[in-house]
C-alpha cells in the first residue's frame, strides 16, 4: 500500500512542478497599451487617429486644431 502512495505522490509532484502551466499575470500596462491603440475617425477629414491624440468637441472627434476650426 505504501508503494502506491509513494508512486502517486511522485506522479503528482512531477505534474505540478513540470507539466501544469501557470497562469500568465495580467498587468495594468498591457491594458493601457490596448486603450492607446483605439482609433477614431475625424469628423471633418475622415482620417483615423488614436483616441489619445484626438480632440473631442461637441460630441465629435477631430484629428487636429485646423480640422476643429475649419
């Protein structure tokens, strides 16, 4: 009986140490990078720019000051 417990223990040890994959840790930096890559269309010239660089005015996104004024 002791032989079986030792064999099961060794198999469990090998499984948990070498075979089982550990979950990848999610970092906040990765979430920030994906948000930075969101693209919006300029209301005036219809080109796409990053959401962080766009100008929001009256519910519309603009790519630059000249599109906002013109």
